[in-house]
C-alpha cells in the first residue's frame, strides 16, 4: 500500500482508492479504513489530515484543492457515511463523482440520518450498486471495483 494523506502531493502512479465521506464531527473511520487496506498494493488517498488548522482559510483552500484533485485522479471512490452528522460536503462530493461517471462504493451506517436520501439519489442516478451497511463491506466492494478496472 502507498498511503497519501492531505495535503501531501499526489505524485504516485497506479490504482487509487479515495476515502470519501464524513470528516467533521465524525469518528476517524479513515484510520480504520487505512488499516483494513494496508495489505493491498493500491494507493490510498486520505483527505483527513492528522492535524488541520480549522480556522485557517489558506489551509481550507489547500484542502479543497487537494480533495478536488484526488477525487478526479482516483480510480475508485469509497464513500462512508457514519451515523453522526449529515456530512453535506461528502454528499456534494458524491453528486460530483456520480456526474463524472466514477466507480463508487457507497456505505452508510444504518443510523445515518440521510440514508434514505442516499438510497433514492443512487437509485435515480443509476449509480453504484446500493448502499453497504458496514465500512468493511464498503471497502470490500471498492477493492472489487478496482480489481475489475
């Protein structure tokens, strides 16, 4: 596994999985995802920084630009929506990658407050193959999609 965390330059070449989903007000599910993917030969893009200066506009602009590039460079986007918070930026990113025609794996905790909305949006857009209930299932599907690409 090659691990790239924002805001580090994404200069590696090869098959990439981007870890999209909740960051603000969420548990650090990305740490668990990285651990679960550590045995793979893929490049893992993690937008969740170890240290983020939340009040710094320059840092926020850098973060948004990194996420924009990463979402476009990745072969597969793995979305995870934990039970806490609506996660509007992750929802926006999901809509953007659906419009781009990216390969996606979408998971949401059964307690996620917008889960029904996710189901309906994916259905209408004819995107993905449903919503997975666990992070493990979501990452397993992302790996399948990456291997098929």
